[in-house]
C-alpha cells in the first residue's frame, strides 16, 4: 500500500506486484512495445499502468513515480548481474539453476567487488527473475570483434613509417681514406645522394598516407555495414519471436506462465525455433510441455 511521507510519495512493492509487473513487461516485449536498446516506446508507460490496473485492481500503483522508478531499479539490477555473468570480467562466475544464486569462489568475488562494488548486494541472495529480465532487457550481440581492426592497421602503418624514417636517418655515409683527394664534384654527389634519400622518404610517406586513407574508408564502411546488419538481424529476431509467441497463444492447454517460459526457451535457441515449427500443429502442445518439463 502507498504511504505518504513528508514531501515524498513512498511505495513499497510486494512480491506479487513485482511478479505482475515483470509479467506485464514480458507481454509488452512480445508485442514490440519494449526494445532492449531503446527502453520504452512512447505511451508504453501508460499501457503498463493499464495492464497492472487490470491485474492488481486497487493497488494504488501510479505511472510516476511508482512504475517508472521500479523499472529503473529492475533495469539497473539486471545490468549489474548481466555484466557479472557475461561481461569481460565474468571468469569464475556462474549461476545455480536451483537456488538462482550467483556462484563463485570467495577470491573471485573479492577481486571483482574491488572494481564493481555495486554487485555486492547480489553476493548471497537469489536472483529470482534474471531469466525473465534477460528476455525483457537483454540485447544479443550479433557481430563479434575482429582480430585486427582497421584502426589497428592504421596504428601499425604509422609505427612502420616512424621506423622507416629512423632507419633512413641512421644510414652511415661511407668515407674513403682518399676523400681529401676527390674532385670538387664530390660535394654534388653527396647532394644527389641526400636528395635520393629524401625522395625515398617522401615516396614512402605518400604510400603510407594512401594506405592509411584507404584503411580509414574501409573502417567506416565496416562500421556502417555492421550497424546495418545488426539492425537487420535484430528486426528479424524480433519478428521471429513475435511469430513464436502468436503460435504459443494458440495452444489452449498452456497457462500464461508456461507460455512465457516456453517463449523464452525457444526464442533464445535457434535450434529450438526450427524444431518448434517442424512439429505438426496437433502435436505442438505436447512438444512444448515436454520442453518445459525437461528444461
């Protein structure tokens, strides 16, 4: 129940209210109202409030600040745990499927918390809704890092240019014991040698600059192509997940919770997507129940 304190509108969320909020967010995610990379569409907060009013009549939950602030907390907590389990410093961490708790040796925890103190609150508590929040807020990375990026190529070329210049400047001019007896045109010969060396350096500089320019253009094209591919894959993935959910809604023998769990299990595994659509319509409900039973 909402309690008004001095100057503030305080609200303590119950377990049931959290469950209904997450359930509502899953529904809106399936409907395309929530995207992991853009937070909420315009008007989505109103839809969340309307759905919660139906699920929890008389709860007193308001759009602002109750739902807005609770979603912020859920997203922040998910990001912390997601980084803990999948980030670059996640080595040694796991998650117990039974207790729902993050598992790691004390030494691993202690080392991680030195640079990520915000994760301390999740050390000894179960993360009950991580799977559901992964479906709501999670974002797949379709494109990995290249072993050597165009920026690395440019840096390598620049280093090579510096080395070439240094090596050229350190070439000794061999002197003979009879230098004093050389004719006066020996000065001209030295000048020719110097100009040749300078021309070589200039040619090398022009070549390197040309390669650098080409590398920058390639880098730009790769970034743009990667972005286009990521958007295309994301749109296709979202469309496939919506189709799966529509098919699951046709299975009258599934509860809402079973439908959401099946949607998560199938949507996160491309091999299961193919299997799901290969099963005849009349056998699909039995297949889904078997999946839920043995997952």
